[in-house]
C-alpha cells in the first residue's frame, strides 16, 4: 500500500502505472452465458491458486451456503449506491433485479503487488473495463459451435420456451461482441483454455 504522501494510482491514470510497475495487467474473461466461464475459472484456480479472482459485490441476498467475502460481498442498495457514487466500482451491472459490481481497490492492490489478477464478468462489465482500463487484456471465451451453446442454454428443458428464446437472443448478441475483445479462446477443452489463460496471466 502506498504511504500517505505517495501519489495514488488514480493520480497517474489508474492501473496503467501500477501494471507497468509490477509487470502485470488486468486480464478479463468474458463470453456468452452458458459457454463455461465458471467451469474454466474453477479449474484454473484449483490448478493455479496463485491467480487472484476478484470477488464481486452484490445487492442480492446470500443463498444457503454462501459466505460474505467468499462468493460475494453482500450489501444493501444504499451501500451499493455509495460505492457507485464514490467511484469505488470498476464496473457494475444489473441482472434479474439485483446489482453486481467489481470493487476497484482490491484489483489495483493485487496488480500493484504483481499478483496475476483475473476478472470473470459479463459483456457489459467487460465494456466498462475497456473504457476505464484500456490496457487490460480482454479475453473472449467462445463455444465450439452455436449449436453447442444453444444446447447448453436450453439446459434440461425445464424452462418455458419464451425464457429460452430470450436466453438465445442474448447469446446471439454476446457472440456478436467477440470482435471487441483482444483475443478469443474456443472452449473445446477446459484444460487447454486454462493453459492458455495461465500463460496470459503470468506472461
């Protein structure tokens, strides 16, 4: 942590100075819903616990078995409003009536310490990171085929057709955003994707 008389990272343009000083830059993993981002991240963290995964803050209530500060930081609407107003979130979005965001300071601190730092976020969040940290590496996780993604989105077939249709339309929009990313990894093998990611994170 910088001392009181040391200029903050934001004074010099935020993460740019920190990443150059430490040799690290933020890596962002995104892609369409159902492509397997969470599976990839879980495998990566198990094999490489030195990689730090940002813990999001959310306004939704904890589910059984979830712990504050582990799966999420759980806050109320007033606290989330404060975080947004004071610029303490790197990105945030609303989903299914709840808000989710990435705390900025832990990301800056881990990058400054030279720790490989990963964000797993949706398309909207990735776009916000691109705006505030253009030097971040944005990685798009793509399915082998649209048909395979459609199969995953349909799941077990327990959802009504109108819900499935909305999920498929969102998937098409997310797939069309691939060109906005720095590179694409096709999820044909979780192990191979993890190997490529760890190379990017530790390069």
